C-alpha cells in the first residue's frame, strides 16, 4: 500500500502541452492522497526556439535535463512523453509508472476537415517527424512534405493562418465595398456579420493565426491525436484520424511515463498510478525499438494492443523517402511479452529493417520529436 500524504516534487517541461500532461499526473496522484508539486525545468530542446529536434544532434534533448534533476536529488521524479524517451537510461532510474494511455493514433488536420485521400495532388503537408514523412510519401508519393516546427499550438496556427488571413481580407474588402453603396443600390453584402463581429466569434488560436507571418502554406498537418486533445485544441480544428494499421504510430505514442530513482517512492507511485495494460503495450513497442537500435532517428512505427492472452503487434520500418519498407503483424503472449517483442524485432531485422535503420542513422544528425 502507498503511504498517504507522501510529498512528491516532479520535473516537467514548461510548454503548454507538457504542463497539461503533467497536470493529469498531478491530479491522479492527489486523488490518491499524494501531495504533488510540479517544477518547470528548461531542457536542451527548449533552448532552441522554433527548431526541429533533428538540428540538436542528439536524442533525448527534451528528457535528459529532467532526469538529471532526479539523479542529483533535487526532485523526486520526472514526467515524460514516452515517445520522447531514449530507450537507454541510467541504471539508477526506473519508469515507476505508466498511467493509462491516451489515443496512439496520428491525425490529419486540415482547414476543411478533409481526408488524406481528398488532398489534391501536390498538396503540402507539414510534419516534424521522419516516420510520418515516410508514411505519407509511402501512401501518397505525389504529396509535398515540408518541415513543420513548433509546439502543437504553433503548428495549428501555421496551418490556419493563410485561409483565415484570406477570409479576413475578403471580409474587409466587402466592408469597404458596402460603405461605398447606398441603400438603393443592388449591392448585397455577402456576409451575415461585420468583420468585428466575425473576429469576436473566432477562437483564440484563430486570432493568433491571423497575426502570424506565413512562410509555408500547408494544406494539412499531421499530429498525434493525444497531443491535440491534451492541448485543448481537438474541438477547435477539423481533423481526420489516420488508420493505425497504415500509419503505425511511434512506439509509446500517447503514453506518459513517470521516472524516479529505484526506491520505495517508485513502488508507491507504481501502486497508485501504473496502468498494467498500458505498461505491457508500451514495453513491447519500446523493446522492438531498442532491439532495432532505432532511437528517435529512424522511420519506425510500432503499435501493440492486448487482445485476450496475446499482444497484437503491428510494425513498420521505412526508408526516409518512403519508397522502401518492411512491415509485419504478429501476436506475442502477454506472459512473455518482452521475449516475444525481441523475436518480432529479430524478424524485422532479418527482413531488411536492419539496413533501413542503419541508413537512417547514417544520414541523421539527431532525433525527431513528434507531437
């Protein structure tokens, strides 16, 4: 049993999404009589504003600074997005808890809410992920996939900016046109609201998009569904889920992890916060990633779902341009899921994934952070 009234100080990044995720963990701990405090920690990744993680030259740029606070004894634990975590970590640290996982799917966000198949030939899609880029080009080689930098809010603003700015210009011009006409003219104002009334009705993220300078006009962007919900934006944008069998998610996508030292506190946190199903599924995914030596730099998707006594595993490994791929679906026993995951990784490697990962690692300067 956990000790009631246990005080715990947890490191988290200071981004809006990270704070929302950490808030979920804090609330869950407090429901179970912990006294939880969140402490914002700036990471290496945070120090490069609006930059792709590939430019950092290393993986774990959003993780290691938080873990260092725990290793140094300054804080009791750290809250991570599991997909950002390197598969290797200091021996003194353990993943004390994997809370219940959110959706692992990716989604396509567009101004109109259209599907991937409905995007016109040559459409520009934004993503920061080499995996998503490879999957998009594998499914739609006619698309133009461009880098998309920033947190979830920023990415959505960049998508919405061009269409909103055009609408604002059109409404403004019509306002001017209306003022130049008398009531006796045949002119009919095409809108039911003035520019001011329209502006008052739009969401805050749309207002910020109106002020954003447009560098690339995206027809759509691909994000993690969990990040969209945790950022509070799911009800403010139009999106279509991508089939996780065709767009296999990143290992650990949608899951959080609470890392602590291997102490009694870790066992207390595990007792009150760990979700066994999520733990098994993400362990399978990350074991395959580790066995393939993929880190965060290779286009790898792995998704595991417990079905009865087995874990159903779907995996994809791509070349960076999406032209080559290795994919398989396997079931492994829950009781021996780690050993089963290693066998799946071995089969993937033997079928060509080893070479694809080696090529990606040779070309990459670092890892990608997905949101």
